[in-house]
């Protein structure tokens, strides 16, 4: 079983896990600050302070409406985090149900589910989300659903291979002989063994979700203004890249930090699991 | 006295890749003469393979610290240059490993792999000469169609043939020392015998010295003139094989020798059954299992997306009975269908025809590999409680009480309850497996090679546990094995399987003493069980 430790299996220091944890904690602390008390109102405009540079009053400057970029970045990061978490939750749940059924029962169920899965998998997830958003409209919750559904196939694939691996093992045969039904075997006997692999793919999925949300919002179909989101801010900053290049710095660095933190964490966890 | 070939003195091997350095071999001394066969015996973790790898110059990771001397023909292999060492490897010193499956490159043809060391050590040889020597080496290793085999890939050969290929590759440059690291452990008894005979012939005809590493003392006794017994990284006893076997000095050696199941057909069987001398409970006349005309199939998917599934018959029209409280052995080589039959009886393979009658309900099963038969995600106590939960015992106190009783019955320390399977030894795990199988109080236990993955001294413990449980609980056991010596000690009746058929069946005494089946005779011979009329 997975036990948390900053050391890899061979006893060497797991620097991925350490760095990932430090960065992620930093990001989460900033987001928490945004929730509890952002320095400025994220929607308060001040036309006299448009595109102010970095200063002690506005540490990441202000945007085209004179709003404080730092406040908008830490609040926007929370929006992004919510969307990413919702996306991963939907993708994971859907993937678990489909992958477990396909992997455990095999045969026709496997063939049908996996072919549907492959078809979905063939579209890039952002493109799939685009289709869903254009059908159901934009907005934070629709983006969560759109991305969540688009993320199901990759989780399903991973869960299926894990269930397939354990299905034939002796301890499952033993449980079956003792009278365990299919649901119990899947939920109690196989599922806990997939946790280490699930954990690292959740972290990787989280990453992709952050990037996908930023992408969708950048395209203008994700989070709607004036609600701040990192992708949205980046897309707005692009219009002023020549005149006010510093605007892009804040949201850009925040996305980098979030993705870097989670991917290092994911890398660290998989190193810990696989040795 | 012949000429000294190998002189190892004060060899110490220490691993430094963990926090605390771990010494796996201590003060190892070995003197080998030209053309001598020396046995190196010990259980897993005793350091025997490490010593051999060091002699072959294969322990070169820098976390491994080696001190001492390994003089091969006067050159110190531990302290010479890499180039010098390489000039010996594969040429004067060759090694054959345990697992013929993984020690051959799966994507290279046999011929290329066998001639590899000639390419390295004799680059001046012509293609034709190399080819000739390669074919000769294959035929010397007893492969019937060398030219054909040379063109094949490893997966096209059987385990025994692959091991012959390994030996051919090791022998191609006429080494003076052949290190054989458990070369027969992964093979069936009949094949095992052939490989031993091949090693003996190589030694006799070419004068190659052989360092034979094994955990099987009876094998070492038959093949080697001298033997070294290793325990916890130290050589604890050494001498002529016959002397060590007849008068072992050390307790550990005595224990090892005692763990070889004794088979003496000249006296009543109970004398040999120190596993547990008590006889089985009197037969009740009722059957715990009766199988009639059973055929078992496997399906394999055809090629391509729309490939039709194909049914292959693995077990053909087999009939057998297991009486209540009786131990029936099902013996056969790997691939004979014995495990397939067992899984069908347990209800794990629904693809069968014929009848399986189980008057006392579902049987339980103990599997071969204790490392794969316990769910790694749960503690031992949880694993033992699960069968009760599944049987509808909802009272937590009741479950705890019954688990405690079971742990006592199978001699598991109570403190192990909170551990995970990965924290247990192989023998402890197998006790948990047996305990878990017995929680629902089945009347029939199917044990599929329950000891073959364990060290010999542990095997004895597990077998005596099985025997005791059978007696105390009146349990019927279908005991699947390839080891006729174990069967002699443990079982009441025996059925012998070959190619999906039962070729011989009867009381153990009857079969061992009087069976007329050719195949049974071959198996007995391979296990070195000799009848009076044949002596």
C-alpha cells in the first residue's frame, strides 16, 4: 500500500515529491488567501490606475480596467482549481465505473465499452469539450461537465488495465471461492490495490484539467467575465502584450506554478509507487 | 591432487545501497581443481548465488564492495583490469542461470546467441567456422536438430531445450569452469534428470570443472564430489559430498538433510513419514469429491478483430474420487493439466463437461505462489476475517474470536495480525493462505503445489501443518504436486497425470511398489526412488 514519505522505495531522497509538495502548498496558500481576504476587490475598476507596473500597492500591477492583478490571479486560481477538481472528479468517477466494468467482466462488455471509449479518445479532449460547451452553453459548471466527460476515456483506460491485471490473480480467485460477489470483489478486493496508480493519474489529470480550463477560457468559451480565471486573464493580457507586457506575467506564472507543482507531485508519487 | 583451477579466499561481499551496509557473503573460501564438480548448497538468501556471480565477475555495481581474492589460474579476478576480466568471461569461465526463459534474448535467433562469445573472443574466425562450432555445440548439448534449432527463436523451444541452448552457449568456447546457478530448478523432474546427465557428460568428456549451485541437496549429492553448505552468507560446512551427507557436523546441515523427504520402499511407509507418523483417519466410505468423465477446456481468442474464439481441450475424460478425510495426490509434469483440473473442480473454470460432485459444498483452495495469493492491500487479520464476513458472520467479536483460534491452529503469531502480506515471509504467508481457506470450514481443500515456492526447511513445516489439519479436522485434500517424494510422505492415494489424462491411479504404496505404468516408472526413477526388482 501507498504510505506517504519523502523517500523513494530504495531509501533515496525523492526530490520530485519534496519539490512538488512545496510548490503545491505555496499555490494552495495563495488560493486560500484569495478566498479569505484578497487585497483588493477583483471587480473594482479604477481607470486612473490602468496598467500600473509592479509596485508595493499592486505587486503584480493592474490590468486594462485598473483592477489589481495579484488579487485577480489568486481568486482566478481558485476558479481554475474548482474547475480542475470537478473535472477530475467526473472523469475519475465515470472512468472508474466504465473501466472497472470493462476490465472485470471482459468479453462483450469490454469490447463495447472500450470501442466507445476509443471513439471518444480519438478526439482531443479540448475539442470534445468545445463541442459540449457549444451545445450546452458556456459558464463555469458547463465547463466542468464538458471537461469532465472529455476526461473519462483516459481514466477508464487506466482503470480497466488495473482491473484486468488483478482479475486473474490468485487472491481474487480465492475470494471468489469464499463466495464474494462481483461487486464486492471489484469494490473491496480490487479497488484498494489500484489506489496508488489512481493517485498519480489523478494528479496528472488535474494538471491537464488546469491547462484545458485555461485553454477554453482563453478561447472565450470557458469562464465568463467579470469572474476571474487564469486562462481568461491570459487571453485578455494577450491583447495588450505589446503595450503592457507585464499584465501576462501574473496569470502566466500562476499557471506554471500550479502545473509544475502537480506534475512534480504526480511524478514523485509514481516514483514512490513504482520504485 | 589435480592442478588448482580456482582459489577463492576471504571473499566478502557487502551491499551499500541501503542506509546500513549489508554483508551478504562473509569469509568465503573455495578451492577447486581442474575437472572437479563442486556443489554450493543453501537456501534463498544464503549468499550462494552472490558468491558465484562474484566469481564470474558479474557483480560490478559500485554499491557492491568486494574484498578478498579470486584467483583463477593464478590471476586475481577481483583486482585485475576490466579488459583482463572480460577476456576470461564467456571464454574460460561461463555461467548458466536458473531461468532459461529470461536468460535468452527473445528477439534474437538461437544460433546468433550461441555463437556470441566466439564473436567476442575469436573475431578472426570465419563465418563458416563459427557456424560449424555453433552447430557442434548445440548437438553436443543434446539438441536433436541443431541446424533447425539455430534458426528458431527462444519462445519456440521448451524449457528443457532452452536450458540446453544455454549450456551450448556456455560451452562453445570450451571453458575450464562452468558455473551452473540452479540450472534445473525451473524444470520438470524428467527434464531435470536429463540436464544433470548432460552436465555430468560435459565434465567427463571435456574435463570442464563445474560449480553447481542448488538448494536441492539430493541433486548435489548425486552430481558433485565435494560440497559447500552456506547459511546466512557463511560457508558452515564443507567436505566430500558422501561424508557431509552421511555425517553432517552442523545442526543446520542436519536440518537441511532431514528436510529431504525420505523414501524407502523396503520398509513400511510410516517409517518415512516423519512429516507426521500418525495414519489418516479411518475412511468413512463417503466421497468428498467425485469427478466423472471430466473434460476441461480453455478458450483462446482467434487472430484479428472478428477472430472466433477457439476451445482447446486440456483435460480429457478424467474420473477420480477423493474420500472423506483422505489426501489424494495429483502428480504430473507442468502442462499435464493437473492445475487446470483442480481449478475446474474448485469452480474457477466453468468450461467443462462431465460431472463434479461435491456433497459437502464448495471446496477451498491454497495456491502455489504465496506472494500472489494474498491481497496486498489488507492486513492479515482483515484477510482472515473476510471469509467470515462473506459467510455472513456479522458479529465482530465472534469474527475476532474465530480468527484468533485459526491463527493458533495454523501456528501464526498473534502479533502478525496487524501486518501486511508484504511484511511476512513465504512460509508465514502460506500459513495465512491455509488459515484463510479453512475459515469457512470446508470439507475439501485443494492445494495446488503449496510448497514448491518455498525453501526446503519451510516446506517440511507447511507439509506437517497440512497433515495435522487433515487429521484434526478430518479434512479431505486434493494435493497437486510434481514431487513424488513429498507425495510418499503425505498422501494416501495418488493419481498420475500426463497430457491431460490420468495414466495411473491407486494407493501410494501400491503405485510406488508395483505400478506397471511406464510413465510412473520413469517419474519414480527421476526422483531416485528405486524398487527392489530394479536394484
